[in-house]
C-alpha cells in the first residue's frame, strides 16, 4: 500500500508544479481476453487431488483522474483509476468419495495507474507506456483451504499500446491494448509450491476523458 501512496503523491506533485499539465476526469471500460485454462494438482502417489479451471473475467469498469500535456506533436498522459475486477473459477475436489464441483469468484479492488506518451497527428494520439496495478483489497476463495496458501501480489505491472483521438480540446477517446506481466493464479501456492494457470489477463479497453 505504501508504494501506491508514493505513486499518487508523485503524480499530483508533478501536476501542481507544472501548470501546463491539465487535469480531468476519466471513465474506462475493459474486456479481458485471456482464454480459459485448467491446472491439476496431485499428491505424492501421483493421484489427482484437485483441478482448478479459470473460466473468465467479468468486464471491468474504471473511474478516476487523468492528466494530459502536449507540446507540438508530442504528448504525455497519466491516469489514476479505481477498478473492480472479478474472475470466475471452477474447483473440482477428487479427494472425496464422490468428487464435487464448486464454482467460485474472486474479486480484486485495483488502483490502476497507466503512464503513456507518444505522437500527436491530426488530433490522433499514438502512444505506449508502462502501467502499474496496486491491489488495494481482494476477496480470495481458496486461502482457507488446507492445501492452498494465498500470497497476494501487491503490485503487478504491464505495458500498453494506445490509439486515441481528441474530439476537441476537452474530450478525448482512447483505445488501448493492455499487456500484463503476471498470470492468473500467481498468488496461490499448493503444498508450498507456486501455482499458475498460465493465463495472462490481457485487456482491450476504451476510455473517455473530460479534460479541463
């Protein structure tokens, strides 16, 4: 959490120092494109104990602040958005006499901070940059299971590619591809060993910003 606070302070400190950096409000809608996948967990006798399947992530809506600066054909933009992300899973338990299937969801409350820069051409914006996702709060499903241990990652990072358009001096529309570096299920250990469903929660998103 302290890293999130440091980042927020740096963003708004730079905003207050540089009067040319304009502030505004932004809304964002994202669709995760990671495909479903399944991972199996066995025991020391090579028998199957559990099976976890990632089914998908619900569409994500974000809202927050944006800052924008342009000079000639160059531009810089940073955002600070609150996002709520919910992923769906299927858990199969083969340790019981009659195997059971359980559907569950995990919810993550995220502070999403993308930083991007690029070229402005005929009111079109083309840019790239890093992004930082801070987990503010989360609701996990398997952390109380005796064979699974949850170790949530506070900060995950990624990269983004942006195409935007300045409707006018105050309204901007941005289309982005967000490439994350982490995988679904990275926050779990099974009997002390790291697990992963080998699915990156990459996203296509669209944003509308109102800039003062």
